[in-house]
C-alpha cells in the first residue's frame, strides 16, 4: 500500500504534475487501482461517488501515453454524458501539462468542426458512445491503434441503452488492448455484460456502492406536493453553501428554476434540452459560486464534480433507487461533509419505502416546524387530501403545522 503518490512507479514528469495540482495522498480506490493499472492488468473497479475514480484511470493512461509516444489515438475513455466527458477532460488537462497532447472531446451538442480538428493531434479521445459511433461510421476517427480502453460509469451507459454502440466501438479496437472499467454501482447483470470487454480482470471494490458515504447526513421530509416549494425555499434560505436540487423532468427543472428566481434566489438549471454552451455556463456559474443553486435532472447525478456542494435536495424522488445514491454522491466528496434531503409527497410514501428497502437504508425523518405556504396554481390542489379549486389570482394561504408532522411508522 502506498502512502503518497510520490511512491508510484511513474515518470518524474507526472510526479511533478501531481504535486503541482496538490495531489499528494491517494484515496483507497486510487491506492489499489493505479498500481494494478500501471502493471497492465484489466480492471473492474467499483467505489462510492466522490472517491477519486477519474484520477485512478487517468494517471495510468497518462503514463502509457508518455511511454508510448506513438502516432494516432492510443487511448479511449467512454462516458455516458457530455458533462462527465468535460469533467474527465479537465482533469486530464491537469495531468498532461506541456508534454502530452490535448485530448479530443467527442460529444454531442458541441461544434463538430472543432472536434474533428482535435482528433488530428490527439492521443487520447474522451467520448460519449453515440457521437463516437457516428464519427466511426463517417470515417472521421481511427481507433485501430488503441492500447487502453476505459469504460467510466459503465452501468450508467448500459442503463442508457448504449450497449449496442459500445459493442460496435469495441469491435473496431485491437483485441490485445488493456481495459479498465470503473463505476459507482455494478449489479450482477451489468457485471456479466461488462465481463465481455475485459480479460481476467482484477476486481476492486471499496465501500458500499449501494449506500451513501458516511460523510453525508441523509434526511427525509414528508411534505404535501403543493408545499414543497415553500419547504425548499426555507432550506435554501438557511444554507450558506452551494445547493444542488434534483427533479425528475426537464419541464420540472425549467418551472422550478423560474419559481426560485421569481422568489429572489440565484438559481441555474441543467438538463438535456439545454444547449452545450448553456450547460457549460450553468456548471461554471455553480462551480465559481456566482449562482449557488443549481436545479437539475439526473444528467447531473453522475460524474459531475463541483467543489463544496453543501446540500443536495431531492425535490422529487428519483426513478431508480440507485439514482438516489448518485444524486447524494454530489456532496460529501473526498473527505468533505454534506447534507442530503429527500422530499416525500404523501402519495409517494410507498415508493420511498421501496427505495429504502432496496438500498437497505433507514433515512432519518425530519419534522417541519411552523406553517408552510401552499403553492399557488391555476388548477386544483390538495389540501389535507381534499381537492380544492384555486381560482386565478388567488393568494397564498397557510396550513396548520400539524399537517407536516414527522411520520415515524415506516
């Protein structure tokens, strides 16, 4: 077991790059995965979000590129989303310095001409499967010299239906390559499929991949649907750090962002219908603190690293139980602490209990003190279970606090 990155058998140049970027002490997954990857072994690695998996595969890739010095594309990293691809590229930029060529980013929603130009000099390609397959079909990229393939968030790519594209891409690669698979979760069915791409892999697993990190305080609020907005505003008003708010749909993200802005909160939004420039700007504003609140769909739940996210708020339950783990994983990363809240509408209690059973969790129930305003809507709303028509122009009203008492019988 190495105690410092300086103990790794890598080039002096990469040692200097790590030191310059304040990488000194490896995380557990880095401690195990990096030496194994440097030895040329195939890996199948799982660890909780926020444990440093990206550096765990990029450092061996960078070392391979430094040692090879061959022409053409030598390494390929496949990821499920544009945002994750951009994050991987940014971390590679920290490592490469002046001795390694800039990576080519091959993703949808960005200028194609720039991507094609980058491929002419790149030795590393970071890509989403759909766009890369399109480039392969049009003979815009050659992958016949690939020495190392990385599948990052492999389970997510399979969930998103990328398996056929990944198989077709893999068929164009040399059979003697090294393959590294990294993910936060890997159920047996997915592991069976991933095994098609690796040869005698070393299996590495750290922590529970189906539970939040111990550094995250997880809490649940039962709240009427038409009072969620008031509860959200209360939580945001009491929070000094960055807050990431998850919703299920793109329309829901648009609507909630408008409501928060109208209420005076500086909020941005991130979802699949936003252009790449809009998504980049939203993430940049959130990262630098210009806009401390980001409303997002699950496009932001995987692989997005923003420093010091203080609070993750699940305004709506995720579609899948494991998505809750990935959402929560945006806070409490790499030694930091954080809070994650889950809003549970009355009609969603059984679904929430099912999520808890699936994950083997018992989430702390929180009491809502005082009254919460009812959201004004143009259609009927539920007040204590009874539909009440709300006329256009009606004002906000308040419900007694006992409607929002903590529920213990779960």
